């Protein structure tokens, strides 16, 4: 998230709980909540870490006794937070709080229906244009990798997978050797909600991946595909490590006007390229593993030739 978390507001003494200033990882409910997110919700490790981080900042304000939570306190907190933070930050806070309240209700330690007290913050859904690179800039970015070094070979494979298949940075982070079917030329990807999809592996991306595995990948028993280049050789720990590969490539390519500088940039670029080459929204949604067609329809905004065919004249230009 581009915006930094802002400090939670200090509620008046009458509404604030007399509790310790911070929560500790040993709190009884927090480990249970983390296990619940992993085993029952099927969330990724990175998402769980984000939820936990926000929860640890919520607890000092709401208090550590769920029996004392009430609608007035919850609504007041969210409304005051919305006045201080950006829409993206408050939206993540709302998701973390609502999820935690649902967990408490499911385990009978909080009054039923309390999660309904969390107000929604108005936002224009899918109002912005997708951030993407032109195909020529994507190819320029990929070609900047130095294929005479292990790091360059690794980054070349990562960039091709992001650009050709529109993978998320989490897909690269968690990719295992067993996910690759060389005989069938496919790649198993486990995305959000543990939804497994087998995607066709493009020739250039497959060749780059094979080169990394046979020429540049450190010899280790770890089953993750992409590892750090310096000993001790370990898998990437954070999704930001994958985005850093894209960021470094943009700098090498001299692309200074990129609308963003992370892995999502290549995901959006892949989607817009497929759309402009004639792929249907349904086909793009399958590749990108979207749950809703509305999410895929977001990319139709950049298909200007098609939009020109359906555009209607502005009413002000019509004579009465």
C-alpha cells in the first residue's frame, strides 16, 4: 500500500478502554484469530500478516475484553479514522476489524451482530484507469536483464512470468518446483483463497525459467523456485522483494514515467495487451483468475478503439 498507516485517534476517556497501551502476541485471542484466518478463511501468509499488524494497533483503542465492545465505540472509531486517513488505508482497517469481529462472534466471545456496526466508507469502485506500460516498454524492461549473471537470469525469468501470465507478486513468492509441469508445458498457480489454476507456460517464459533452474539457481533442498542470490540461499520473504525486481528493471531501462513501479504494473500491462490483441474479457479473467467479471471489465477502459465505436454524442452538441 502506498499510503503509510496513520496513528489511530485518541478517543475521549469516556469511550476509551482502560487497558495496557499495546497488545502482545501472547494475548489469548490473537493466535487463535491467526489460525482461523489460515485454516478457515484460506488467506495468504502476507494477507494474514497485514491483518495481524492492523489488529495489534486496533486492540489498544477498542480494548482487550470483547464483551465490552459496542456499536457506538466501533462506529465512532471508524468515522474519526476516515477523517484522518486515505480511503485505501481506512478500507484495509475496516476489513481487518470486521474480520476480527466475525471471528469473535463465531467463537461466542462477542455479542452477535456486532460486525454489522462497522460502517462502510464511500468509494468510487474501479473509478481509476489501470496503470500499465506499453508493450514496447515491457519488452525494453525485460531486455535489460544481464543474462551473464545469476541475478540477471533469475530476474529475467521473474519479469517474463509477470509480463506473460499476469502473475501476482505473491504467485512468484510462493511458487514451488512441483508447480511446474514440463511435459504438459503448464504452471500451477495458487492464488487468493487457495484457488488453484493451471496456466499454459509461454515458450519464452518457460525457457527463461529453465535457464534459471539449470544455470543460476543455488543448489539447495528448498522447494521454492525463486531464491535469494546471496548465501544463505533462502526464498523471498516479502512480496516487496518481487516488486523490487520490477523497480530495478525500470531504472535500468530508463523508464522514468512509469505510472507505478511494482509487480502489479506488469499484471495490468499483460491484461491490457491481451485486450488490445483481441482477447475477450472472459478469457482475460481466466488468466488473471478474477472471481468477478466486474474486476476484469475494469480493463475495458483502455480499449479506446472499441470504445470509440460505442461512444454516443454529447447531448449538448445536439440541436433541439
